[in-house]
């Protein structure tokens, strides 16, 4: 048992999640593979979106995988950093825009 | 421009020896052997000898961090005129159509121009594997004119279209000097889609695989045109093989095992079918024969039955020659494949 919840050696063990529900795993992997194929968006754009989402959901496995994938699709550090800023802006903006909800409630409650 | 990375040889590093490198690469343990993974495709044999690649030696004006030759200004391995003449006789006997000259910086070697002239006289297409900065050396003021006059194809290294990545791999100031050299090449008619061909070699600046060639080529063409008004004929995407100084980088940065595993996981049987060693022979600075430039740097000569020196080169004995492989070969078979001409699958 690793000393921490997150262990880099766990990433290659991802496929062990097929045990217990192999059909669901197969469906997920087919879908996952199709999502990242070149389509209306390029593979490179999809890897950058994945990197930004990985940062937003704070998944160290996905950050590792999609940092490598972004480099391997030809992105550079500037592009990858901007992608992280997009995630950061949306996370920050999402908190801030929820302030309107606070305002609505405060207005309703106040005299 | 500086040369900040001393050669492995100068450092007295164990990786300076090809045998030590192979011992590390072939260590028993968790990684499969290349020939076992080849299953169905192998064992690899040559099908023809279309390319005669000559490595004239390890002298270079740079000491790039990833160099698979461990080249540098301090290297003394330089082809002699006698060996170059043996090469020319072998080229004539073989009837090959392409002579590919590499190094080090091949242009700095005394036999370079002789090999170009003689190969042209024999009707061969000649490739110069050029590091670009050599074109700006004072001693090479007439090099560009020489290359253009002989319609030598220039295949030049530029790992990225930005200075930070390029200089991190190749040394401070290399990017700026490379851009100047590319502008000079354009000025001499190179990279304009006519007879004077100019291709760039992209290779990853780190422990990751290259992108698809078409995708990185489009980036290079667009960015070089926009930023520097440079045009090129194409880009070859090449994977770094885990040998020599790149192996040193992998080991000291803690990336060795993950990188080898990445190459193995990306094994592509179609790329294995297309490996460049099936259609070439590689000659070392001392005339010894190898399956490819990588095996040359691992001191891993061709199988003995084919004859191991260029003076004895008999093309018939090299067709069907069994290729000597190792785990470094996973670099040629990963993803879309990798060769001196880029993708293979
Ligand atoms: S990679 Fe090429 S330019 Fe760089 S040190 Fe090696 S031979 Fe010289
Ligand atoms: S490293 Fe050399 S021998 Fe091995 S597959 Fe590549 S070209 Fe062939």
C-alpha cells in the first residue's frame, strides 16, 4: 500500500478497472478513444482541452498524461500554459458569477 | 554561441563506450527484447541497398545535449582520404543512387567535398546532414556555394521553431545562428520547391515522442514563414533513440525507464516493416560497416558474413543481410516510425 493516495505507478494500472465491470470498461474505452480521434477539432486541440480540464478537476494522473500528450502533439509550453489559464479563468469566473446567486438571496432576505 | 555540454568521452563517462550502452539497454528485467516483440515481422533483413550512408567522423562545432554520436569540437575521429577513396569505390560497385553524408558536422571534415564531388560524378543524389550553424563559420564561407553548385540536398536539424527549445537542446545562440543559415540557404535557391532541396529535422526536446509529421511540418512552415520569411521543402519528424547523450539525459533526469516503456508501448508493426536499415548500409569514419548510424554508435557492426569493412564491400553480400537489433530499435518502431527520412508508417 502506497504511503499516499496518489502514486505515479497507479496510472499504468488504469486498465485494472476493467475487472468487475468489463463490458462497461470496454464501452468507456471505445468512447474515450473515439473522443480523442482527429475530428472537427484536431488531436492537438483535444489534448490541450484535456489538459485544461485535468487541471480544473485536479487529477494528477490526467495532468501527467495530457502534459505528455500535448507535447507529443506538438504543443509548446506557452500554449499549454495558456490552456491552464483558460481553466483557471473559468474556475475563477464560475465562482464569481455565483456571486449573483448570493446577491439574489441576500436581496430577498434583506429589507 | 557556446558549447555547454561536454562530450561523454571528455567526461570519461561509461556511456562513451558503445558496449556499456548496450549492456544498459539489454539488461535483463522488465523490458521485452526487441526481437521477441518483432514476432511475425522479424528477424529483420535488408531487402536492398538503396542508401549508402557515410559518417565521416565525430568532429562537430556543437555539442548538442541529445547527440547520438557524442560529437563535439574535441573529437578526433575523422575519416582519412584513403578510407574516403574506398567509400567511392564501394559506391561505384554498389550502384546505389543515394549517398547520405553525416557526422559530426560532415562539412568540417577534410573528405566531405571529395565525397560529394565523386558521388555526383557517379550520378548519385547526395544528402548533407547539416547542423545549419556550420554555414556561418568563417572557415566555411564558400560552403553554401559548393552545396548549391552540386545540388546537394540539405537535411538540417532544427528541433523547434522557437529559440528556447532549440537552444536548450543545441546550445545558447544556436537558434539565432540557424535562422541566419536558413535565410542564406533560401537566398541560394534552397527550399523553393526546385532542385535545391531543404528539409528540416524535428526531434522532441525531451523524453517524449514526436507529433505526426504532417502536423509539425505545417507548424514549421507557417511559423518560419511568418516570423522569418523562411521557406522549406518539408520536415522530417524523428524520434530520439535511447543511446549516447540522449541516454545520458534519460538516466540523469530519471526518465529512462518510462521512456523505454513508452517506446515499447507505442510499437507499431507497420513501422517495423519500414525501418530504414532494411535498405541501407552505414559506413563509419574508419571504414567499418554497420546496419545504421545508431548501431555504429553502439559499436555494433554488421554481421560478420557480410564483410565488415568498406574496402571489401560486396553489394551482393549485403542484400538479405540479417540486421543486428536491440532495445534501442524500439525508437524506430514507435508510433508512426522514425528514420533518417522521418516517419515510416
Ligand atoms: S546532434 Fe549534430 S550538430 Fe549536434 S553535436 Fe551531434 S552531430 Fe553535432
Ligand atoms: S536502430 Fe538501426 S538497426 Fe535498429 S531498427 Fe533502427 S535503423 Fe534498424
